[in-house]
C-alpha cells in the first residue's frame, strides 16, 4: 500500500484520543468500588475483562499498531480483529450495563432500562440485524472501493474503526448477552445467526486471499486473510463456548423449575 501515516511518539492528538478510554476504565472502577462500599461483591474477572477489553480497543486507535495499520495490511487486519472481535468480546464479558444498573441512582437506572427497552435498541440488538451490521460491514469494506479510499483518509479510517467496534459490540451482546436484555432472542435463533456469521466471515477471508483489495499486494493479502481466518476462528470458538455454557445453565434452571412445580 502506498499511503503513509506519521509514526513516532505519543502525540497530542493521541493523548486526546486516549481520554475516553481512560474515562471508561475509571468510571467502571468507580462502580466496582461503590459496590464494595455497599457490601456487594463484584467478580474480579468482570473487571479484568472490561479493563483488558478497553485497553485492546485503545491499541487500535493509538500507538504503534494503529500507525502501522495505515500502511501494513497484516497490521490492519490485526487491528480489525482486535477492535471488532476481541475487544467487544472482553467488554461484553465485563457486564458494564449490569454494573451501571447496580451503581446508578434508581431514577437514572430506570432511564437506562427504558433506553434498553426502546424500539431502536430492540431493532439493532436483534441477532440478525446485528450480524448484518457486523459481517455485512466487513464485506462492504473489503469487496468495494471503501478500503482503498479509507487508507488515504484519516477521518474515514477512524469512522470505519468506530463502526467495526460498535457493530462488534452489538453482535457479541446479541449472541451472548451477559447484561440484562429485555428482548433476548432464543438460543436457537442465536445459534443459527452465529453459524451464518461465522461462515460469512470465513468466506470473506478466503475472498480476500484470492482477491486482494486495491493497493494490497498478493503476499500481504494472503497473510492478512490467514490471520483473519484463523484468529477470527479462535475468537468465534470462544463465543461458541460461552453460548453453550449459557444454554446449559438455562436448561438446568428450567429443569429445576419444572421439578419444583411437580413437587408442589
């Protein structure tokens, strides 16, 4: 690829970009401290997942990986996997909405609940819509001229990264909801959508391998496609395991309820 991006130390612009990520970690930590002060426990692994997830996402917007992603297709693909798959998975596992509902004043918690139950939230939170936004966005990025334009436009590059992040968060939360989900889809629907999305992601990786995006040489496209295929498969495997665990727990609770009703 021919478009460059200035590399170097931690610039003033990067310092500004880092602010929301730092705030996200601090606000979450404040919620955890509040829980402990109220005598409530909060799982340490939730905090670890959130903190790591935010740090992973931040690494795709600032620092050496973010700079390299503008000129190196393999670095770009690594950043794509982190911001669109790994980061969202860790953030969702951090259960931020649950922590917020426990920490906020009752009136604000109710407003947040109403927002979650709103029609727009219901629409974008459905597995099918979330999958279209997530995987469909990737197909649009790599099979059209968007990728080539993005590499020469810093604003578009940032917008695409934000889209990958938000779409990844929506998709992950729709498939393996950890936080309260008023309109949660059934397990059958979630499994079907996940399998379809995994297939579409894998096919896209093979397409990139055979049809490099404009401005990307064949060797870089092949390496990036392999990274997308195999590393993406690992993340998908983790999502499958979490979904299976949720289904198993749900089935166990259903059996217990049935047994109690039978005894009564």
